[in-house]
C-alpha cells in the first residue's frame, strides 16, 4: 500500500532504495578524521569507502575539525602514492643523500604504523560496541 502512495507522489522515486541515514557518534567522527589526517596519500573517497560512509560526509567532518582547531585546509590529495619501495633507484654514493632517503623512508613507515594503529583502534571499538548490542 505504501508503494502505491509513493507511486502516486513520484513514480521514479518509489523504485529507488531509500538513503540510509547513519547517526555516527562524535567518537567515530573524530576517529574517521584522525584516520584521514594520518594517512598520507589517501583521499576522502578511499577512507570513506573503508569506513562505509559518504565521501562528502567525511570531507565535511574534516573541514569542521580543521575549523574547530583553527588550522588551514590541507591541499587536495591526488590519490594513493606508489607502494613503498616500488620504482626506487639504487642507493646513491653520497652518504648524506642516503641518510636523507632513509629518514624519509622511516617517516613513511611511521605514518603507516600510525594509520594501522588508528584502524586497529577503530575496529576494537566497533567490535566492543557490536558485542554489547548482541543478546546471545
């Protein structure tokens, strides 16, 4: 019967699935923004897809967080970077250049470790939340 009423109002809209509205906690929003901020080379689309939210929603959360902190918007990210170690040239003969490359690699690995730790924490919180909701 509801479908009939919707067909009368807007025949095209009755056949499309309704958009699911998620009520995300402030903690989830903060974790999502932290994950985006701590992931070099990630885009809103990548992180939002991983978390099951809309890209525009994540972008809005990130912009609000930056405004709250009083920081300038980050430059647009072009997408994922190449995998670590892919296409690297042979080590340079200059020890100073070698040290700079190694320091850059350490920074990249530390950023990756922070991302993985943030993802792990989000998954732990989600598991705890869903375990509390089940009535087995």
